[in-house]
């Protein structure tokens, strides 16, 4: 199979390259927490020689409840992410929700993320494409893997082919998500790098009174299943105290488990990519 490769701050990202981690916080809660979590991610990834793109959201505008924590906003949030970039030399990925945020966020971010619920919004796609940055396209919970081709064509028509496709589970009835492992192969047929957002795939949307529940205890099993499909990267959110996290704590990995978790994922990725493809068609 042909593999398209993109570069993010000199990090090669492709389905046949070593695993890249897109990891960090769900939402920026404070400057101090941001810098502390970034330092721990950077230290672990440096020790394991895993390429890292640091992730955090400055705004979570797609929450269920009006009382949900949204984040510090674009100005303060980008300042914190800029400090992470300067201190640790890490490329940054963050999501945007409105077309006019694209150019502003591109002053700090190396990768812009297209949220799953907004992935068919053409004006947002075009604004993101025009920045020239790498784009992580979240697959909407209501789209089939093969439908991602339409979104790819929109970005290409707008002049951007620095694209990645990100699996994050599909709606399965009420308050549940499932991950179709055969969907990875479908998306890989577009040749672009495929990323697995394992922590959001653990969500149980709307399962709590005013927020999502999650299945943190199953993160290792689900991550192993995804990595076994021979993909470019893993998307992961962690928190030092997930039960106190202000957003999606039930899905977040405990930060003190990051090293042993990544050690296993790296070993599995190396094994899978050392095996030749078998043509069973």
C-alpha cells in the first residue's frame, strides 16, 4: 500500500513510520497545570524516543451543558501553548471551532484539529486549509470511514494536502461509542496518515447528568487494538487527577501511568510494523 507522509516540525508522520504521539490535556485548565503536564509528557517521550506533538484545547465550545467548563479562551490559551512550545521545543496541536480562529491559532499551532461534530463545515475546512498547517481531521461519530474521502477532497480543493484522519469511535445507540477496527483499513486506503484518538473513543456521551462518562480502565486494551492496525499515531489525553479534571476526566489516562502505557504501545507498534503486509484479496 502507498503511504503519504507529512512532516510536522521535522517529525515524519505516515502509517509505515514509527508511532507519533499527539498527547496532552483535554482542555487548558491553568497555566501551571499546562506547563507541568507538558513537562511530564516531554520527559517520558524523550526517554522512550517517541515523537510528541503536544495537545490541548483553549476552548471546548461543543459541551452538552451550559455550565460545562470551556477553557481560558483563545488569547490566554494560545499564550500558554506558546510557552510550552518555547520551553520544550514541542510542536503544538489545538482545535478550532470557527473559521476566523484559524489564522489566529496558526501563529502558535503546528497542527490544527477539525472537531468531529464540525467535520463537514465547508467554511471551517477552507479556513483551516488556507493556513497551510497540517490538519488532523476527526471522523464524526455519525460518519462511515469511507465518507472521510469527501472531507479530504474539500481540503485538497482548498490547496492543502498535509492531512491526517483521526478515528474517535462511532455512535452506537444512546450514550455509547464503538470503534470498528475494520474502519482503520478503509481510511488507510486514502493513503493519508491515520491517527487513533483512544481516550475520546472511551466516552459514553451524555451518560452522566450533565456530561460524558467514560471507560478509563479500558484504555490499554483499546489502544492496543488500534495500534495493531498499523497506524501513524496515537491521540491521548492524560491528567494528574482525572477524577478532578474539568473536562472528560472519566476518559483520561492517569498521568503517572504514561510511561508504562507508552512503553507497551511502542513495543506493539514496532512489532506490527516489522511484519510484511499479506495480500488476502
